[in-house]
């Protein structure tokens, strides 16, 4: 019986040297990284496992997690809250988590 976590994987039939045909399961490819707020595809990120961690994502705050536009908005709201120009309750709900 197939393991529960492998049921969704596609099957391929592979012939082995003994003449038998064996069923192999294909690994699913990782999807592109998406922004946690606006769900837009992140630029400058790679899905390749051969690259090191620092090469797979940008080296900026929230890099690989938020897109550039959303991270800029977070910084703007954060500085306004720190300078007492705005209260945390006035910040949109989706950005409050990152301040």
C-alpha cells in the first residue's frame, strides 16, 4: 500500500535491470514564492534547491516573505507609529502583524 503522503504524486513506471517494472512516484515541484500580504509572486527568488539560502532570496528586511511594495508600506506605517503620527489601531489590519 502507498504511504498517505505519496498518494497525490504522479506515477512513473521504471524498468530495472532484472527485467521487472517498478512504480516510482514523481516529486512535486515547488511553486513560486508569494507575498504574504498581497499574494503577488515574489521577484528575485528562486525555487532551485541547488542554490544557497542567501542566493535564493533578497537580502533585505522581509526578503523572500513580502514583496517590495508591501515591505515599503510596512516601513512607512512603522515610522509613523514610532513618531506618534499614527496609532497602531489606525494601521490596516493586514500590516499590523509586521509592525
